[in-house]
C-alpha cells in the first residue's frame, strides 16, 4: 500500500463522502449507529476508534485498503 489517503485526523463523515466504499469498515468497527450520528462531521477517526474501543491502526489499515481498491 502506498501513502495513506485516510488519516486518524480525518472526520468520519468526510471519509464516508469521499470514499463511500469504506462504509463496511466503519460498520464493522463502529456499528450501525455511526451513520445516524450527527457527530460524524466533527468527530475524527481517532476519536471514533476510542469511543468504540476499536484498534485505530486496524481501522485505518482497512479503510485505506478499501479506499485503494475503490479508486
């Protein structure tokens, strides 16, 4: 994998809009409630990972892998 497109500082909503194929990764780690949450536009991946007790590095790796394949 090349340079990361998606970083821990990116807002969840931004990633979902720019890389819609990442929805399954967010659903896997953060659950279904992430998509109804108004916080997705001002909560970053690092915060979401902490809130959902998810391994941030694993989340980022999968997000970037899916984003790379989708483009």
